[in-house]
C-alpha cells in the first residue's frame, strides 16, 4: 500500500508541476 501511495504522490507532484507551467 505504501508503494502505491508514494507513486500517487509522485504523480500528483508531476501533474502540479505541469499545471504550474
């Protein structure tokens, strides 16, 4: 479960970065 949460957080951060641009 932890791995999934980490992957989700990473994906969210990546999306936020793309959205910021």
